[in-house]
């Protein structure tokens, strides 16, 4: 049956301006890293995407190597595109990336002009798209001159393959250099995509200052630490969880004493606000306006509904933010990991 989206979808969550650009992004965006390869049934994928859009999530984030296997998430997205999304292309912001190993040999990895342009052409073919809204360099390349990588991004925009460009996993210093170079090339840096959650706060040590100064947007990935900040691992490993299903990136040994201490204490704050730990974790990453969007993953539609509801609840108070700060400091300093 053809898909008819929820008519009230634009009343479900706020949209935030991405840096000083004209582009607004939903406060929650959906990533297709896990759950869109060959492990997840196609019907489940379809329900996740439809639930997201029905609830106002207009931004889907991909990369050349999302799967498994590599390329499969984009390939599946191309089928979803034909079945559901073609009529809504102009209501969607679709991103992809290149920067990690994708194909054998010296041209399928890192940050050369050769790799970025050919990878994006492959991505467009897999996704059945003429252009992506945002194309990212996925990680800094220590060997390719930054001028070459940024020059490739600028070329990609001028050639019409992408409307905007971003970088991911770049340090504060690398970001400042990239932003300045792109500005000189007449193609502003739209956005940075770093990891950020209660367990990994590296962006607070310089990167957010650079983004504020340069007026670049910020979409933070893994705001739930891959599921560790949902409370689902507090009493074991559920059979349908990421650690049980696909432990390549999230492993049992990442459930440590620091996490148990933090989630036990944080759960009490969530309870006092009559919300879930996942909702608290999402409100926390979005507390600073420099963060444009929190980029979540979901293995089932219900998770999206729960996560979106976080944005309909009152913002964290200064007192709650300070209590969370104390918990996170105690977790990192007083608990041996
Ligand atoms: N640029 C980069 O280098 C980079 C790196 C990593 C990710 N990303 C992007 O960020 C996106 C999100 O990453 P992520 O998946 O690690 O994000 P995440 O939101 O921290 O974790 C998502 C996982 O948590 C679980 N979950 C989500 N909501 C839940 C809820 N309400 N209750 C219980 N469990 C819940 C689900 O896992 P289970 O149900 O399977 O346990 C879900 O797949 C990726 O898809 C990708 O687009 C980018």
C-alpha cells in the first residue's frame, strides 16, 4: 500500500537552524548505520523510516560503508526511496559520507579527491538519488593535504552532487582550518558530526567553541551511547539488543562500573521527571543551542516514539543539569573502570 504520511508531522518536534545557514534540521535525526543492512527485515526498516517521518524527523543520515555489508544501507535506502520517499524528496535532508575503507586498493579510503568524488557517485547510484543534501568527509586524513580534501568537497557542491558539505570526527583545530579553507573557496562548512553523549564529552574541550565562533552547525552521533544510556543493559544483555545482535562496535566489555554507577544515579533524575533514561540523555545533549540535532539510531519504531517524546517534555532545569554534572564527575573520578 502506498505510504501516506501523518498530516500533523510538522507539529511533533522543534527544528533548529544549522549554524548560520538557511537549513533547519529536526532536533532529532535518524541514522541508518545499524538496522538498515542485511540483518534487519526490510519491513522493519520501512516501519522505522515511516515512523520517523510521521513524527517530524526529516533528516536521514547514511554513509558509504553502513551495512552490513558495506553499501547495503544505501542500497536498501534506494529501494525505500522508490517505494515510499520519491514524492517527499523535497521534504527530506539526506546525507552520506566517505572517509573510511570502502573498496580495496589505494583509492577506496581516507580523503583524496579521487576517493571522495567516486565514492559519492557510487552512493548516489545506490540510493537512486541525483544529489544528497549533505556530503561529509567522514574522518580526518593525516596524509592527504587538507586543501585537497576541502577542494574536493567544494567541487562536489559546485558540481551539484551535494547541496552542503560537512566534516565528521575532526578535532577543534582541524575544524577551524577546514572552515577557513572552505570559506575561501566560497563553499561554507555547514555542519560537523562528532560523537557526543554523557559518557563521551570530548567536544566540550574546544570543538563547540570553534563551531560557535565559525557559526557551523553540529549534529551529534550516538547520543544514547549506542543504547548504553537507555538503561537496557542495567540487568543483563537483552537478546534483541545491539550487543547481542551485532557486537562489532558495542561490546559487553563496554558495560563497566562507571556506566552502572552513572545509569543508576541518572535513572533517579529521570524518574523524578517522569521520563525514561533515554529521554533524559537526549535532553541533556540538546541543552546547549550549539547542538543542532541529536542523531539517534533505532532498531524498532517504538524507540523513535519514545525518543521524540523527550522533546515534548520540559527542558532540564539548571539544578538538574548541575546534578547530572555531579553524577558524571563522580562516575569518572570515583569509580574504578
Ligand atoms: N560520523 C560517524 O563517525 C558516526 C559514527 C557512529 C554513528 N554515526 C551516526 O549516528 C547514528 C546513530 O548512532 P547510534 O546508533 O550509535 O546512536 P544511539 O542513538 O546512541 O544508539 C541507538 C541504539 O540505541 C538503542 N535505542 C535507541 N532508542 C532506544 C530506546 N528508546 N530504548 C531502548 N533502546 C534504544 C537501539 O539499539 P538496540 O535496540 O539494537 O539495542 C538503537 O539502535 C548512526 O546511525 C549514524 O548515522 C556516525
